[in-house]
C-alpha cells in the first residue's frame, strides 16, 4: 500500500510568522506537518475545536516558549498552514480570542480563494 504525501502550502503571513520561531522549534513543527502530509497526526497536534473539522493545532513547548502552528487538512489537495504564532498569554492553555478570530478569518478567505 502506498501512501500519498500531500503538498504543504502556506498562507504567506503564516510562513513569515513561522520563520521567526527558533530553529529547533521550526524543525519539530515541520516534522509534525510532514506526518500530517503523510496522512497521520503527530503527538503534538490536536484538533482545534470550534473552528470546523479538519483544522489542527500543533502545540509545542520549547525552551520556555509556547509555539503554535495551525493547519487545515481538508482544503483542496494540500495541507494548508493557516497561522503560526508564539503564545505569550498567561491564560493557561486556551488559545487567545484574537488568534482564534485571525485563524477563522484566514480560513474563510482561503476557502473562498480555493473555490
């Protein structure tokens, strides 16, 4: 049985944000995205509730920082990276509302662009 690897596409601003992560954090997140592209789910990835099915969040604690990469698996043929950010909030594990709003908005615009 051959597994097909999906291409990983990036919303331009998400890639720009991702490039600000420390190199070690980037490589761990890229490994998790590769697992997703191969049809799996990394241990550090979990479904993002309240945004729609097929949207996942990679949550990485790295050297005292909290890094997040949000991707969608059910858009066109690609895995789409929608958002990447360093979580600086003191609100526990909850994703800040402004980040949720940004993800929702980017997802909506991406869906429209892909139709």
